[in-house]
C-alpha cells in the first residue's frame, strides 16, 4: 500500500501507510497527524486541510477542480504548491508523496 | 435577563431539531448563534450541495434541510439570537447564567451545546504585524462605509464580498483590489463590472499578489504586496480590508471548564451530558466511542439530550414518554388538530 509522508510545520516528519481510495486528509486524521483540521469533513467547503505538496510531486497529481482553487483563496498562506488534502485520493501512483502542513489552518 | 428552560448554542440542523424535541415534551428554549442566519454549516458552507443521508429524505440541499427544520419547529415560536456569540457561562445556585458578546443574558436550568466545530469567525491575514491594526485600519467586515470616504482602501480577496465592496467603495474612495491569482470567483456580472471600473481608471487591480508586510507605527502608512515571482510592490493605503470567508473556531467554549478532547466535548451516551451537570453537547461538537459526525446522529443525540434537560426544568415532575402520533398533549404543543 502507498506510503505518504506528512511533515509538520515544526519539521517533524511521519510516514504512514494509507489505503488506496482514502484521501490524504483522511490518512492524516485517522492517524492523528496534527496540522490538518478538516473541519468540514472532506466536502471541499472549508480549506482547513490545506497542505503544501513537495515540488516534484505537484505536477504528478490530478489537476485541481475549480472549487478547490476557489477554496484555496481562503486557505491560510496559500502558495503555488498548495492543495486541499481532502481532494488527493491515495493510489499506487501516489506512493511516496510528501506533503507539509502550514503553520496553522486559520 | 431572559428566563427559559434550556439555552441552545448553535442554530445548525442539530440545534434546530433539538428545539423540536424540547418543544414536544413541553420545554421552552432560546437559541443563540454567531452567524447572521439560521442553519449553521448547512447554510454557510454548503447551501446548494445535495445531502443524501437524511432518513426518509432521498436528496435535499443544505438550504432545503434548514428550511424544513424551521418549518417543523414553527409551532414553538422560538426566539433566535443571531449574530451573537456566547462568551460566559456560570452557575448560580441551580441555574446557568449565560452572557453573549452583545450583553444578552439568559437564565436556564440547562444548556445544550450544538455548536458544530465552533463559531464562524472571519479568516484573517497571516502577516505578523497586523494585530495592532486589526479593528482599526485592518477590517474583515464593514459596519459603516462612510469612514472610507475620500480615503485609499486596499481590498484583498477574490470572491463576491471583495468584488462587491470594491465596486461599491469605488464611488467614494480610491480602491485597490488585490487577489492571489488571476481568476476571480464572484458572480460574472461583478467581475465584469470590476474590470470595467479598472479600464475607466476607477479601481486598481493587482493579481497574483498577497499581503507581505505592513508599515506604520500608530497608523498604517503603507503595505507591501508580494507577487508570485517574489517581487514586492509598495502601496500607500489608509485602510486594508480582507475578505477571505469564514472559519470555525472553538472560541470561548474552551474556557467553560468542560472536558475537551481535541476540539470536541466528551459526553455520555445516555443523555449526552458533559462533565458539568445540566450542560449537554450534541452534534459534531460531542465525542463518545463510535461517534459519527452525521446530521442523523445529531438528531438522535438531541432527542435524548432534550429528555435529559427535563429533570432540571421540572424537578418535581416525572417525564413520561409519548408518541407524536397518539399524544393529545404533544399534538397541542405542535398546534395540530386531533
């Protein structure tokens, strides 16, 4: 199963096996990774599961839907490599993905 | 001081159905919510999104669900205190005294917290030095637009609030609109209007820029905005407005002496009472083994919490379970004909 690495703002890094089909957000929440709040529960309605995707991964991910870009306008300190982790569905192609969380979610 | 049996904090779907459950067992309640409208997340975050897991309702939107719940509790003529956030609660003898940020006070024998993930607050700028200017020259909402007359106003954001205020204030102020990307997400008519005003020289628009820093001691003198390519631009401005939507914050709830587990309140599953006698928590904000954050679970929690409130409201009476299909008393309370 794919491994996802979550890097906290403090620099602490955890690599976790996340089942195919779960979102990167769910992988974090189910494993108590701090820094991803996911207030709306994955509905692309709150921008509190915002993560920065490691550069080399950014272009390999499925493109953003319009709604995701709109929500990222609301995110805390959005950057070019920002994504909502609820929209990143884990698959074998994402094995090795590295994401980092912002200093806070709002 | 408003006296009632139960104070409900939160006017989302779970709080609304709890009004019903209190009402049919003959208890009065008042509802406080920090939003300016009834419906909670259903109305603020996803009014148009269909929901498929409300029992016996195959499909409805957040707005339809809210409207139906309001219809269902019409008979109880409940007072809603909107735009108010509960700040303090304290126990005086066997009553809870609750105070909101607007100074409204309630006396009730029980409190039901149905506050979701907390209250909706405006999202703020992340720049460090902004705090001392917040509420003065840095604002997230507009109460009195006349203060901006003949001033320079810099507006950040790409949605309808940012566009609407940029258009409106351009009549009386010099307006600079800044957004983090090229596309705006507002109504097409507003986007067109803003672009037209830009062509006419009435507003300046900078895209792919975000706030970088603020200069000034007592007052803001200028701000720096940073482009995606890292270049910096200095803007002289009198006011800075940020319209980044709302975020949910637990807020004062964390100061009431309730046990907390992350951002949730642990409860028992018999009546969803917290560690404080007479304070109940239902819906997304409560936690217990097996908790599901579903609206339907919140309805169940509200039904049991309402019965839990009965003994505090009417300590000398015994609660009797009755069905809405057969009880005359319940039908009277609902205002329906026999």
